[in-house]
DNA sequence: TAGATTGTTAATCGATTAACAATC
DNA sequence: TAGATTGTTAATCGATTAACAATC
C-alpha cells in the first residue's frame, strides 16, 4: 500500500468489498468494468482506486475475486477486532445495539450507555445499559476504539468530549450536530434529516 | 437562485441550516467566519455556498440569521410537505418510524411496509404495518415523494424497483447495497458498516 | 498471434480557498 | 472616516476519466 490514499478512494473501498462479496458466489475473477458496473462508478476509477492497494490484477484477465477481497479487508483494517461503545439507548441506540452486522466485520459492541435511570440496568440488544458515569472507566478498560454517539443533539458534544478525553480517536455521530474535536480525531456524521433535505433539494429544484 | 448548485454545496446547506438554528437563539446577525467555525468549514466556502442562493449578506455586518434560515429552507424545498414511505419494519425501520424529527422538517411518514405476516397489522411508531402488496397503491394514492429502504440487502433492489415503478424519484437506502436505478432517480445511501470501515481504515493506517 | 484488460499517464473537470476590491 | 465583512475572482488543489502502451 502506498503512503496516502485519497479520502474519496477510502470511502469507496467498503463498497467494492461489498460488491465482491456478491460476485464471489458466481465467479473467481472479475474485471474493473464488471466491478465498476455494480459499484456504480467508472472503471478507470476502480483501477485507480485498487492501484493504491498495490493490487495486482492480471492484464487480459482481471482481478482474482478472493485475493482482492483479502486485500481490501487488510487495507480497511478488518483483520483486527475493534471494540465499540454506543452512547444513547433511545430508538436509534437500541436499533444499533440490535444490529447483528457488527460481528460480521470484526466490531464488538462492548458497552451501551444512557443517562436515563429508568433505562440503566435494563437489557437492550443483549447489552446491559450502563450509567454514563462509567464511560471513562469502561472505555479505558475495554480499549474502546470507536464511539458511537446516538444521543440527542444537546448532549452530543459533551459525550464526544468525554469519549475523546478517555482516548477514543474515532467517532460515528448520529446526532444532528457538527462535533468540534481535536485534530487527529476522526468523526463521521450520519444524519437522517440532512439526507432527506438533500433529496428534497433535488425534488423541488427544476431539473438540475 | 442560480441554475446549477454544485453537489458539494447542496450537501452543506442542511448543515448551515442546523447551525443557524443554534445561532438564532443568541444573535440576529452572523458572519461567514462564525458560521464556518461551527459548521467546520472554510469561511470563503460559506460565502461561496450562500452566494448560490442569491443570498445577500451585508458587507461589514454579516448575514441576517432569520433571513438566511428562510432562504435555506426555501432553497432546500422545505416549504413543501413531502410524503414518505418506509419499507421494512425491522430494527431500523421501527427506529425510523419512531423518529419524531420528520415532522419538524415537513416530512410525513404515510406508510410503513413489511413482508412478515406476523408484523403486518401491528402498530409501530404510530403507523400500522402494511403488507408490501399495497406498496404501489399507497404510493400512488398518497403521492409518496420519498421512499426509505430499510430492508435486508437481499430485497433492497426489488423494493427500489417497485418504488420507482410506482413513481418515486427519491430514495434513501439504508440497505448495504448499491441500488441500480434509472437516470433521474436520486438515491442517497446510508450504511453503518461502510462508515465503520472508513473509520477503521484511518485507525489502522499509520498516520496519513 | 489476437483479444482482453490492466496500470498509469496526461487531460479534464470540479471544488476549495486565498486574496482583495467593493461597500456597509 | 476606520474597521469589518461581503461577494467574487483567480490560483490552487484534488479527483475523475479518456486514452493507450504494456502484457497476460
């Protein structure tokens, strides 16, 4: 793998991996053109993206599907097991706790926190809801690598600060806020209403 | 508003709107620098983005917060009420049905579909779960503008095809698949494992 | 060899941002 | 007027893609 993979490329790697999973059922080899088709991108882009992985396809043949999956998994760091903590056991936090896709990709939900005393102690998605006071302790003890913020907007920043303070360097933020974090902390934002509003922009804008 | 707003700008408009909501509590006017700060972008970018709305700030003063919010809402098409249908009443579909943020932004969930006979007829988030057979009828009758796909990956494409067939032109896809749709249909993809994998890429990649 | 497809270059395209004249 | 801040230009930066030599 070369030094610096462009952000746009990184965000496409998981998509390629997913597409290859489907392909692997039917074929041993695939061309950049095939992969591009199902991933919804240009084939030159596929080849360029894969070249960052030092990937070796075979001219005239294509890429070995299994080999490429292995390379993508390695590049994405999916050979390691990562501990995940979810903060907020409301609708979304509960849905996330019940999500069984974590294990598939080597993520383990090791804690689920909430402030609500009526929720603390109950079990959600196989996880006991812990009081938020234990955040620092648990994050440290379980070496939590990724924090998921599933709180209301009002508490998101404080939660993020505490996660970062406890050593978390990667945050997935479902709260409708832009988190302010130190350089070196990676935040990905997932917001339903933002997505809906982008759709409505195109819906109501005359062509485009 | 000028003819063509760049995609990158469109995706930032909802963020500005959100940030202004917070600001409006404390001040009547804000500079591009302030807005940039809380939105986490460059101030020149804020000014450029807002200029696409035909927005008129006041030199030496900044932007009128309320006026700008109004312009953003109009630009994003939030003056209209949009009917939304959710397909899939599992963990995620249920969480979405319970989400009370839809109303805030002028979205109305008019239907929730599932294939599971044990779910059909039950109530989730104030919505009766309808059998998937009724998809076309309901989409037409209620003029559904936005379809939310919250099914497993295996059924996502078929659901999308049916939504599009019934006239839906905007899809929010939570299933871990890349949907193939006709040109003119807008799809936004929200995928938890993609986001997690992007985080792990940066976690395990030595600096960058 | 002929056909297919990669890996990479170079051209293009689009997005970001520094800089500054305009102006409140 | 002096200070602040916009709106916009032009420079920069980065990402996409057409094209093609290399080669299986």
